[in-house]
C-alpha cells in the first residue's frame, strides 16, 4: 500500500502535477465556499466556459494562454455583475446568456484553428503536462486569492449572511459581490490546466459543497473544503497513474464521491438523531408502568 502511494511521486512530472493540483485546489476550495454560500454555483460554470474565447484568441495570436483566459474571465465576471445588477434581469438569466454567448464565440473561434484536437488539453485539462515554470503562476494566483479573502473576510461574510445590515453600516453588497466575481475569474483560470474548462467548475463547487454538509462556520468550512480538494487531487492523480485515464476526470470523480459519502453520512446521522427520542420514549413507556398504571401526563413531572 505504501509503495502504491509513493511510487508515482518519484517521477518529477508527477511531483509537479501534485504541487499544481494542491495550489489550484487551495484557491478553488477557498473561493468556492463563498460561491456556495451565496448560491452562485452556476457562476463557476459560466466563467469556466467563458474563458474559451480568450484561450483561442491567445493561441491564434501566439500570446499567453493564461493572459487570454484571464482577460476573458474578468470580462465575463464584470458583464455578469453588471447585467445581474439590473432588477429586470434575474442573475441566473444573465449567467445563462453570457455563458452561452461566450462559449459559442469560443467554439466559432476554435473552428478557425483548423483542428479541435489542438485545444483538447484546454477543454479537458492535462495536469501531467504542467511544467515546473508554470507553478509560479499558479502560486501567485493562489496567494492573491488567499490574501484577498483574508483582507475582506468580514465584508464577504457579512454581505453573505445579512446584506441589509451590511448596507446599513456602509458596505455595498453589490460591490462585494462584483469583487467576488472578479476573484472567481483567476481561480477558474488556474484550474483550467488541471481539470480543463469542462470540469473546472466542479473544483470550485464540489469541495465547498461537501464542507457545507459537515460544518457550519465559515472558516472551518474553508479548511474542510481545502482538505477535501487536496485529498481529491492526490487520490485522483494516484488513480490516474495506476489505472490510466484522464487525471482531471479522476480528480473530479473522487471529489464527487466524497460529496456523496458526506451526504450519506449526514443523512443517516440526522435520521438516527431524529428517531432516538422517539425510541427512548417508547422504552420509557414500557418501563414506567411497573404496577400497570399509565405514565404521568405531560407537565406533571417535577
């Protein structure tokens, strides 16, 4: 068992993939908790798919894929924030329109490259192809995300729990929400190399959703989400190495499995807790009337 765990990471590209996965899950899980608490899970899908045109443009022009994806992600986040801020347009409607439009633009641009295979690693990810030099970019993004979350922790928490009170003390919830959308963009871009555009939203939402089932306070939820994300990344890489298949898909499937286990465990625990007083009452009813007298009426016990 020990050899099964250690053997893959004797290879340099696997060690690089492991570090990249940890950095990405650190950023995604931390931001994902705020996304889940605000019921903005669909935003992850929107921004993830919307970076496609930026990536394709960067490839066509010979520029940096990271810069192109980040530019497209930021533009998408701003457009969603501005459109959803208008009362006559619901947020999910705005997200659906922007997602569809940006992804369609990306597909149209992809047709100009002459081959969809050239962008396969962008759509489905290939963490094993991450180079040691790429780790610096991922580390900067992860550090930026964590610093912003620490600096604006109170504003993010208050506007999520009680936006009316936040507005009353001078905090503008709409600007905080816009800031969170802008923070989602680089987080999604960082995850594209690991799991690809198609699956990156899962790394943003699934670990956070799992943590939400297990704990209720914000900071512990973020810690648990990061733990779930890192564990999913490590196990996914191990499964991909030993049994073949897509590393990104393996990581997401492990995260999904952890969510299912957490959901099942909490559901069973809730059912047991709910039935216990009822069962205890039945046992008490059977034991109390030793002399055949009925148990005392409610409110008569001293």
